[in-house]
C-alpha cells in the first residue's frame, strides 16, 4: 500500500504516458508495416500478390492491367511486398487513418513486355503514369 | 438457501474475452459452474481447406493476437518438419527472442487485467504502461505491434541490426527495473494479498489429473514447461521452469511475474549468443508437406499443441490446434465451486482465459 | 422569505454544478495519478447530457419512480443543508433517498441488480450508524443539532473531534463509491456485478441517479466543512485535503468484499467514535 | 510422427486409457480427422515427463465411441467439441452438451466433415440436436468458412 502511494504520487509529477492522439502523433519506427502502396508504373501485373495474399484483398486483372485492392480486408502482413518481383509494392510507416467510409482502391496501369530489361527501357520512354491513384469510394 | 443462477459473460466488463459461465449461487457462494463455448468461434482450423500452407501462417497468427508469434512459430516448425527444411541457427535465435518478447507482453497484459479484476485500476494502468514499451520493441523490430508476421517457412522475415540490438538491451533494462518495482508493489500489498491468497486453490494432484498447463500447472507445483523439450534455440540457452507450490491465485501471479523476468534474461542471453548468418533457409523442394506430425511449444498461457496432416497437396488435410486455455478450463471448473461471487473474476482470470484462442 | 427562496435556489443549482465539477476534478486527478492525461474537466456534464437525451427504456415503472424519489430526497437534503436546518433531519432525508435507490434496484429481475442491492443495503448498514455518531459528536460539543449553531461555534471542531473526522472519512469513501468500498456499484463498472445496483437503470434515469449522486457528494462535503467552520480558508484547505486523500485511497487499494467492510468499518469506526465521544464527555 | 502410435480398438479403449492414467500420463488432447465417408480417425495424445504417446482409434461414423471423460475429466470439452464438429457420438460423456457446445440448434451440418453427415433427426425435432450419423450421402462440400478476423 505504501509502495503504491509512492508510485501514485510520483506519477503526479513525472511526464504523462498518454498523448492526445489525433493532435499529437508519435514518430513512427522505420520498419513499420503501414499503409500499402503500389507504384503502378513499375507493376507488371504478374498476380503474385493476389496468389499469396492470405486475406485475399488484392485482385489483379492481367489483361486489362488493373490492380484492385481493398485496404479494409488487408491485414498488413507485407507478404505481397516481400514477393513482388517488380518491387512495385511498398509499405509506408504510417498506419491507415480511420475513416467512416469504405475505400476500394483500383489502379489502372499499362501492360509491359515480359522481359524485365525491355521493361526498364520502356519505362524510360514512357511519360507520366495513367491515373496514379484513384480511390473510388463505395458504400 | 436461495439459489441464484448468474449468466457470467459472454459480455461482461471484467472479462477481457467472451467466456460464458453459468454460475449457480447459493448466497453469493458458487456451487456449480458450467461453461459454454462457441461465442467467438471462427472456424480457423477449417480455413486450412481454402488457404494454402503458406497463407495459413497469417491465419494461425490470428488464432490469438496476444501470442501470435508463438502460434506462427509452432506452425512453421511443424511444416518445416514435414518438409524437412533446416532452419538456420540465427533464425532459431530470433524466433526465441520474439517469442520471449511476446511472453513478456502477454504476462504484463494479464497482470494488468488481473489487477483490474479485483478493482485495482491504478495498478492496471501501471502494467499497461510498461507493456507499451514492449509493444514498441515489437513494432520497431518486427514491423507490427501485436500480430508480428515475421515467421516464414524456413526462417524469419526480419533481421536484427547491431543498432537495434543495443537499443533493445537498454529498453529491456528499463522494463526489467519497472517489472521488479511493480512486483514488490503488488505482491506485498495488503489488499492484494487479501483478495488473492488462498483463492481458487488447485492442488498439484488435481492440476495433473485435470490436465492443467502453463502457469496454472506451475503455480500448483508441477514443473512442466514445454520449453524444456529444447525446441528452436532453447536447448542452447540455460533454461529452468518457474515453479510455485501454493496453487492459489497469488501463486499464479507470482509465477507470471517471475516468468516475465526470466524472459528478459532469456532475451539477453539469446542476444548475447546470437550467431551470424542467414535468417531464412532456401526451401529447396517445392513439394508441399506430406505426412502427419504433432508439434508442441510453450505459449505464455501454457502448452500449445498443433497436429498436422498433409497429403502432399497445397492445402493441409487437417490442422488441429489445441490452445492452452482449452486445457485450463477443466481446472477452472474445479476451482470455482466454493468461492464467493466477488472472487469469481479473480479466479477466472487467474487461468488467463483466451477464449478466441480456445474456440479458434 | 426572499432569503429562503434564494437559499433554496442556491442549493438546487449549486448541487449539480459543484457536484459535476468535483466529479470532473476527481477524474482528472485520478488520471494523473495513473500517469494518464485524462478527460476534460466538463466530461461528467457531457456524460450526463448524453444520457439525458437517450431514449428511455423502462424495465419497471417502479424503478422510474424510485429514481425520481432518490433525486428528490438528495436535493431536499442539500436544500435543507443550505437552509441551515436540523442535521439529524438532513441525515434521515438523505437515508430515504439511499433506500429508494435500493428499492428501485430490487424491483427489476436482474440478478446483478439484486446482488448489488443487497450489498448497497449492507453499505448503508455500515455507514449510517457512523454518520449518526458523528452528528452526536457535534451535539455533545456544541449542544445543538442545528446547523446555524454548529457553524457559529467559536473554534474548529476538528480539534475536538479528530477521530470522528476519520470516521467521516470512512463514510465518505463508502458514499463516493471509492475503493476499497466500491462494492455495490462503481464508476467504471469494471467489477463482477457489471454496474451492480445501477445495472438496470438506463438513459435519462441513470442520469437522474448520477445527478442525485452529485447532490449527495456536495452534502457530504458540506458536513466535512463543519469541522472547520471558523474561516473560509481553513474550510477550503480541509475539503481539498480530504478529497485528495479520498482519491489517493481509491488508487492505492483494491476492492474488498462486504464481510471485510462490515468488520473493518464497524470495528475501527465504532471504536474511534466511542473513544472520541468518551474523551469529549470526560473533557 | 516422431513418437510411436499405438492402434486401439473401441472395445479396448477405456482399458488402455485407464492403464496410461495409472502410469501417470496426462491427457494432452484428442485430434480428429475424417478419413473417408465412413471412417473417422481419432488420435489420443498423452504426455509424461515431456514425452508424448499416442493412441489411434479408427472409428466408424455410425457407431458411438466410448467416452474417456469418466477416466480423464479433462476430455469432456474435447469430446463434446468432436461431437459438434464431426458428428461422432460419444457414449458415457460426463456432461453431454448434445452437440450444442459450439453449434446452435438449427445447425444441420457437421462443419469439419467433407462427406457431410445429414441429420434427419435434427431437421424433424430440433430439440434433440445431436448429430446422429446417418448413412453418409454423396460427398457434399460445405461452403467456405468465414475468413478469420483479427482478434486477440
């Protein structure tokens, strides 16, 4: 009881452990698995991420070159980032902010040739990507 | 004599998880307790039919968030045995380090909830404050706070840099000092002793017969810890189970305190001995697992058992998960009759019930 | 006549406002002691406002009646205090409110509510005798039950009744529903009985019981203030120190059971009061 | 499996288990696997001084299996669970939840059987909710279970 009193009274003077969250955000660690982003210019639409994703939140349309992603079904395990052969997927260090509407991300890219060398050459020629991010909100 | 039937749970503020107990009381004293499961049953074992054996790692992590690392560890060990994959020693050590990090955070979480179960709110906040530091360790080294997702068949996905190791060691010193301080605060407190000593006594004989595992068994004097089987790197780290003999709620919380401190030591020794090299073995044969095996590891709550049966296809034939809480419910049923209603939360929490684990 | 009206209005307004502020301060102080930032000062008012605008779900008409009786009794007790009435009368009006709350809880069918009600009765049983003894102490010292004469007493009563002040501290801990005596119900509802006594009160009626609780808190702090009635400064210091100690005790103890409460509060409380009363009689 | 597995017949089961109990073994758990439309494989895992021992019982779906819960009380929940998930009936359970430990009364399928057992009794009289193994119909794949949500 007396030890606890000591503890409690010390807490009155030392710095608080909590923070006013939305206004005061802690600096993220460098290797945190946060929001998933796809650099659609580099994406080769191979579909590996779709196959390996444990929560099946990614759908890749190889013919139309569309990459669909449901961030609310995603579990942020980073498996897709690890296996992405084109290294187009990456994760930010910040978590997804809470929102009140469901978001579905659908990205339109361009099909590339199979060979990666040619792919890189083609990339240099190409100008800006077609619609880099198009979050479409649905109910 | 007035008989009252109290539906204790599944939605009850004192319970961290939805266990349902039907308590029959005679004048505030429990005479019978009947459990009912299924409230949070999610059918995760059955998911093995639709998720391949790689994807199942992420699924088994979600059996229990608090010990996700250890579930994935056990699962990977089983699959590695079936596929005959040799895990590099560095990965073995890293798995031990993260498992112990998880053990500390789970015990701190439990100690907080336990304090809350006898109405000691301020102590609860103190435990969770320390736990936050462990969550930081987890977040910075693995990438996630709770569901760490570092295991992969054949090793781990993250490595520890020298800088991270140094930082981890200083953080651990702080954690150890704080746990020690709170240990004396809690274990010597008059009101805490009044609420926990002699409550929910389980004798060693009962514990053994009813199949108690983990801190419940060790609090009753059984020296039984699956880490003694020297899986992963435990064989190379000097390890001894923590045992208390009283068998009451007080003894069980003492076991958890001492285990948390022992885990800090284990992490230090593992970091000290951490061998250099690869962290992820190249899985040579892409042939999916075939055959059957049983794998056991020690979770913070006790012994965890996985049974695997594969027929050489992408999906496992059968994956059975026996979580420690499932084994600890029969001892709980033996502890409850005779206690007062005011002690029911204390006794129930003393087995560290993880119901979403239990029901999978 | 106007003076009476003003005093009644004061009592009715001061009760909820001061009570809510004290409750807000309590929550901030508790949070700081637990190393948290805590809610804003006006949080209790937000809570009650939210409850008041909720849909009213009535389990039992009796319960509604009891909630109104409870708030009526506790507000009348505080108004009587402001009118400087008879202390014994105030105590009994307050006790009627407390009993009505129990009757309301018993009128529902929930086992949590019932067990909470039984525990609340045991709590009333343990603190009421002590409260009466404190009042008897005032009477022995000042020769009157009237608040006017107690407030007019020439020296601080604390010097003559130190043990009775400690006894009043026990009563305050029970009444404020603080650990180790938060048996029948407690603020954060983190106990085996969910919210115990108040389990079946909901929406606007729960808000009524909360406001009534604020009236009671102010009344008890008023009784505490009698111990240092000679100047405002001493009174303020005494009240702040008392409340700080209450919050401190809340944070350094766990919840006990009613058996311990009865034996401890009666054992220590009655002994302390008797010692003080005998000492007064001798002196 | 690394450890030896002793096959047992339903008639010898209780005797074998009782022998293990006398030797001081602790019941770890039971694992159940469906083999085909008629058979279910039940593994009994025991532990003594960190060594495992397994008993394998190959049970017919239609025939009840003797319950070991009178010997090991700890088997109570496990056997009830198997009764829910596989529809295998246990005889002599200490507390029989009648197939309602996990499942609700209206559940007609035993979720872990690929060769699903239709329960005629359950449909006609939902109060007797036990999944009595009737003759196995053609292989009926039950629907995909709900994806695992994150939970602690």
